[in-house]
C-alpha cells in the first residue's frame, strides 16, 4: 500500500499539489457513490426473501450506508493525495466525525425499525387491548430513553475528538464533585422526568390508550414521551402533563386491569312503582342494546328518601366510551317506559292548602354517576 502511494505521488509530481489533491478527493467521492449504488442494489436483492426487519433496515439505511462508504473512500483518497500535514489532519478529523455520526445514525435507525416491527404484532384497536397497551407503553418509553442515550453518546464521542474538549474534560474530572452537584441541581427537572419515565415503563400505572380522570378531566392517554404525557380529553382538547405527575399525584385509571367498565344510572321514583317491573324492563333494554357486553346488569333499591325511593341500575360495557353511551341509552329508555306505563309513579310532591285540598305535582328525577363528561 505504501509503495503504491509513493509511486502515485512520483508520477504526479509534475502537477500542482492542490490540483492532484482535488482530483483524488473528487475521484474518491465518485467511487464512493458508485460503490454505494452497487452495494445498495445488492443488499436490496439479498433481503427480498428475508423478514420485514432486514428489508426495512436496508431501505431506511440507504443514507447512513452512503455516508459510511463515502467516509471510507475519502479516507483512502486522503491517504493518497499529496496533502500537507495540516490539511491531512483536518480532513481526517472531519472523516472521523462522519464515521461517528454513521455509527450513531445506524444504531438509532436500527432501534426504531426493530421497535416498529416488534409493535406490529400488537393491535391497539382490538376489543381487549390490555396486552397491546402494556407492550406499546414499555416499548415506546424504552425506545425514547435508548434513542436519547444514543444521541448523547454520539455527541459526546464527537466532542471528545477535539483536543480542546479533551483538555476541558480532564479539568472537569478534577472538579467532578462540585460540578456534579451543580449539574444535578440544574438538571433536576430533566433527570426527575427521565427517572419517572423509567419507573412508568417498569410499573406501568398508565399505558397508551388508558382511560384516565386527571385534574378533574376524563380522557385517553394519546402519547407518552421521554418527558411528558399527552392526554386526549373527551372533547378533543389535549392536556400535557410531566411524567413525574403520575408518580407524585393521585389519579383515576379506568382501564388499569381491563377496558370493561360498569356504568351506574340512578333513578328516583315514587313508592308505588313495582320494582320487579323496572328490573324486567332494564334487562330487556340491556339485552336489546348493541353496547352491552352481556356481563353485568342489575337493579337495586339503594335508599329511601322522604318522597321517593332511590333505584340504582348497573350495566356494563367493553370500554369507557361504550359505557357512557349505554348509560345514556338506559336513562332515555327507562324514563320513557315509566312516563308511558306508570306516569302516576313519577316523583310527586304533595301539598295541602288551607281549605284541606290536597294537590300533587309530578316530576322525573334521573341521575347518573361515573363519566364526568356526561
């Protein structure tokens, strides 16, 4: 190799050094592009019969591969070209930075492709998506933390190639105690959220698409990043909360173990209403509803008031939106039934006038609990 380089320089000694250097570097650049075109086509054909990961890796890795091959060919060109010592050092330094960027870029691309392929087996739109939400939440948080570490290590490796930074690094190590305290105080909010993200990924108090009541609002977890959580509220607003919020504050998770929920409808009727008739009608309404999951339906007299009795209706559905809708359907149809078949059993307020005449006023009182948006 050294003999070839020396012979090349001897044969081109009659030309200006800068012209030879420019020609060699341009030729190395063109050769790198040609090698990249051939290598990319070869790899594309090679992985045609492989699984999705390798096909995606080759497709998404086209630009990192090009940068890597150009770095290699330009390094070879810099070794051949009659460069001065200072010029050679600058070019080699730039190519070293390019090589570091290729490694970090390739690692981050491979991580993203592997995580995407892995998550394809889990469907969030399934009826029972507890397992899918568990894996998606853990994987996305882990991917963001790993991606952050790859970027940080790549930048650190690139900076350490500068002698000035290395010198400062030695100085910083000498005062690592004080610097560590100052840095820890300055980055406390960032580090707090990073560690909260790791804790959320392990313990999973919340997952992607979980139904939450947080800060008095109902919504679904739309996105979990490395520092914050996006909650899509029932009216399509977005609430942005730091990760540490879900470690330090109480909140309601309606889908922690499963997405199925029991909805409650409270109705207040006169004592004259026959409860078995109400129970039979509730079961009929539930059986005819497409929203009921065929698991829970119940009617109970839960309290006696001065003028009315309190009847609680329980009905279940497969998820929070369906639970809200089936409760609304139950309210509408049960009050329609009472008004049509037992109007005298609507709540009545009795009053006696001075001459002894008794008057009554009837009104319907229906109340529901559970879904705050309703």
